[in-house]
C-alpha cells in the first residue's frame, strides 16, 4: 500500500529537529551579538588608554602572574600581591582573575596620589546579584575605610567618594555572568559613572583630594566583609578624567 502521510513518530522527530535547529540559531545569533558588544567596549577601553596613558597611575592587566604577584604595566613599580585569586580567561583572549567572594584580593602598595581629578576603570564579571561587592578600593586617609571605591550593589553599580557621597547606576544595570566595562571619573567638579561606555549617573559633588595610598582589588581596603564574587580584568587608574563628548 502506498504511503500517503507521515506517522506521528516521524512528525515528532521533525518537530524535535526543528526545535534543535532554532535553538542553535538563537545561540549563534546571541554569541555573535555578545562578541560584537565586547569588541566595541574593548575598543572604547583602548581609546581611554591611548588618551590618558601619559597620566596613568597604575595599569594591571593580570596577563602575567608569577609567584603570587602581577606587574604594573604603567609605571612598572607597583607590583600587585595576589591573595587567593586564581587566573581565568579574561576579556578579549587575555587573562583575568577569579575572586571567590570570601577573602580573595590583590594589594597594590604605595600607589601615587590621584588628587581630585581621576579615572577608575575595571572590567567585571559578576557571579551574584546579592548584597554589596567592592571590586576596587583605596585605603582612606588615616589608614581605615575605603574611598574611593567601585562596587556592585544589588543590580546596580556605584562609586563611593566618601561615607556620605556616592552615585550609582539605575537598577538592573548589572549583567550576571557577563563581562561589563565600568568607569568612574571626577573632573574636579562633576562625578560620573559609566557602564558599558554610557554615562549612567553624574552629579556635581566635591571630591576629596585622594593622597598616595594602598589599593585593593576584589574587596574594600583590608576588609573581606564586602568581597567581590566574580572575575575582574584590566584595572586602570589615571590622574585625569575621561574627556566627555
């Protein structure tokens, strides 16, 4: 007898194959868009570096880790001491560091003063949206506290200039388990926070004159109470702000 149609099993197989094909296409499109997003942001980060390199205070890309230390590629004098953090794949086929959210950190000692005009830059890959995680913090004057500091607070990013002054991005700015480019600047008059190359917060505030001190990556200065859970790459500090368009 001549077959005139598909059996139920054959139809289910075809539907299943179509579902797999659609999933593959969606993943491919998403992956392509994510690569394009990161390539654009990496180019923007490179533009910042080329513009401000003569005013760099410290540049730590974490591509070289030797005996628990990582070099400063700006001044070559502020080697970072790694405590607990481990090497992972970073942004754009480089290397970054994984911080466990408990007690991992990198300490940079004797970093020169940045005054009240500066740019703080870092790539972050958050593993959680809970609580407050500090990913870059300076020793406060007098040896205690952490100002300025860059942090993830819930689903937003925030820069703290003092115990009473901070600016933050809107909620839902944090992309879980994805690389994001974070920049905080002060031009002597206005503090600005950038997330993925866009100004997400700005405010006219007086910034303290930040003196030479130690900095920690992956936590607040000398404190594990708000340690960062995730990956960090390409931490850079400049003594001038990113020029605004």
